[in-house]
């Protein structure tokens, strides 16, 4: 893509309406545009990143047997009354009237839709297990939408739901999904100890749920890190002595002298969560299957959520520096940001065009800054946008057929002739 024709405007200063780092950087770099608090347009650069994050998530869900579907965002009141959550979730539901004075809501989650959907397909133990997922915009009437993409009123969510004949089968799939989530974070540059599997409250569903918490000083959650450096405990259950003793038993050797007060407290961003729902929703909808003995039973369910838009904001928070964004290659909008430094130098432009064509021919995604603009402006914008590699064609290099390369993350550089790449 040539920068001169791209739908993009970058700015030196962040909007006064944006207080979070991710919103400031993504707004300044032209990835997103705020319509109102918690609601954003994704511009070409931002949509490329979001689509790539969702591709990674899809690949990992498909790898463990998830099947992608797409459910309606518009829900009737009655399915939410069936589970008793029309009133219980009053604080987050967007409620309104449709034609015929019908009560409707926009889906913040989809248990109420997927459970009767499962019942329409599953009748026997032979139909189990099943796991379906979608990636869709969700809507929550969030009162504290001041954290950019980390806390939205409209946001992207991958929600997967699994149906099982036995608790043992649910437990096995749950563990498989936990591992798949960690592979997602590894691929997005949030692994390597940056993201902890964290014990959290299971609410009305189970003893514990698991959150995936990415460590950063800008996080809203407080987590205590276990000694293995890979697991944590959400602050909300730290005061539960029974829970603490149980977790200690699961992670022997993680505590100094068995004293949980010595655990390190850190701030983190929740980037995913998984729950064992049991038969709570299947019972509510009267959804049963026949087991091997012909006995009608309620399937047990699991729920697995991960937010691609929140992940995008988290990467911007965690993988950035004083100059701008630093995208991992799997999700960067383009692999290379190519710049020509002199639009009035024919040799410079000619070599820039050749490098652009060669990169495209090699299947490399490239953003080509071909504008008639100052070199300093191009360098600053390239750092702000944060593509993994920067390629610079200047007058001296053009005369010798040399391209200057810089790795955005490390700052290391090299000079190579046309047709040679630094990776």
C-alpha cells in the first residue's frame, strides 16, 4: 500500500479525550477513531491488526475442535428471562423497544442463544461433545469506558461454548482450551511470562474460573504471582482462606514458607477468561440428551472468552515505547514500512519503487511512504505506526543500490542490496 493514497492521518498529540496509553497511541497512529467513550471506528491500519489477531484466535480454536458459527447480536427478552438474567444483568444490558413494543437487548454474551441452539442439534450422547465459537461485536453498557480498547461499550469478542456428556469430558476440554489460549498469547507477543493463568472466582458456576492476566503497570486488576511465575491469584479470592489452601496444594513449592502474604502483587490486564458452567443453562432451557442407557440427562457446558479488540489494546499498552507502537510480526499491519527520503531525487524514487515491487513479489506486506514529506516526519511516523521492519532509501544508498534496514523492536540496523532482506 502506498502511503500517499492510504486513508490515514497521524498526529503528534493525543486527543484530550483519551487518557489511556493504548487509546492515545492507536489514535495518534491512525489505527482507531473514537466516536464516543468506549466506541471506536477501526481505520485501515487498525482493521488489519484486528483481523490478524482474530485469525490467530481462529486458528487455535479450530485446532482443538472448535467450529465457527455466527449468532445474532439482537436478542428477545424472553430468552434472558428464562435464565433469570434479564434483571440480574440490568447494569450492562442495552435494553430497548422494537416493532410491536417488543423488549429487546443487544448481546453482551451468548449463553442464552447458544444453549437452545445446542438443543436443536444435540439429542444423544452420540452427538457429544461439541464446541462452537463465534467472533462478534458485543455490547455492554459499561459505566467506566475510559480505558480505550480495554473497556468498551461495543467490542469484539471470541466466545466459545462446549457441550459434554460428563464432567470428566468437560474438564479435559477445558484444560485443552487453557493451553490453546496460552498459545494465542505466545503468538501475539504476550507470552514468555507476560501473561499468567490466574485463579479467579467461579461465581455461581464453579469453584474457580481462570483468567488470563497480562502484566503491566497500566492494568486495572491486581494479581498475586505464584512462585512458578506462570500462575497467579486474583485479589478478589485472596482473602478466602479455603481457596488459598486449595491453590497452595495445587502449586506446591510456589510459596515461601507457605505464607501467601509474601506473594508479589502486580497490576494486570485481563485478556481472557474460561468458565465451567455445569448444567446451569441446559437446565434453564430444559435441554436434555439421552445417555448410553437411554436416560435423559442435562449436558454440562463450558464457556471460553477472549477479546480481540482488548488484545489489540493490550499489545499497544505492553509492546510500545516512547516513540510509538511496536507490533509483533504475526499481527503487525504491515511487515515493512518502506520510505524514500527524497521525492525530488529520481534515483531515490526509482530504487524505492523497485524495492516496493520486489517486496510485494516476495509476498511481503509493505507500507510504502512515497509522500513528498520531510525525512524526519517519515521517520517519526514509521516509529509511531510500529511495523516490525523499516526500510530506508536515501540519495547515497540509491546511487549504490543499497537499502538501509532497521528492526523496530531492537533498533538494530544493516545495509543490504536490492533483493536481500534482513530476516
